[in-house]
C-alpha cells in the first residue's frame, strides 16, 4: 500500500493557551514520505508551495544551466 503526502492547514488562535482548529486537507502532493530529504517549501507569504518531484518523461540527463553573474552591470543606465 503506497502512502501519499497531503498538505494540511488549520486555524490557530493565539493566547495563554494555544487553540487550534481541525486540520483540513489543502491538496495531495503526489509525494511519498521521506524522512531523509525535505520535499517542499512554503513561500514567506504562505500562498505558494515549491514541491521537489521527480521529472517524468524523456528528459536529457545533462541539461545545461547558464548562470549570469553581475547581470545588473549590463542594464542600461
């Protein structure tokens, strides 16, 4: 049996005693549990998620990446 990972949210009320509401499922991630590697991050505003998922399909194994340093020097002044 495969167990998937879903992200959940719940309302929290701060105070002398932390009060939390019932969690609700936001969405199923399609990820498998992994205690060794972080598989997602949440943006600081809490509105977006970045998921680390394996690439599917026919993808070249060595796709080049170009990194441009000091790119602001090329901007018009």
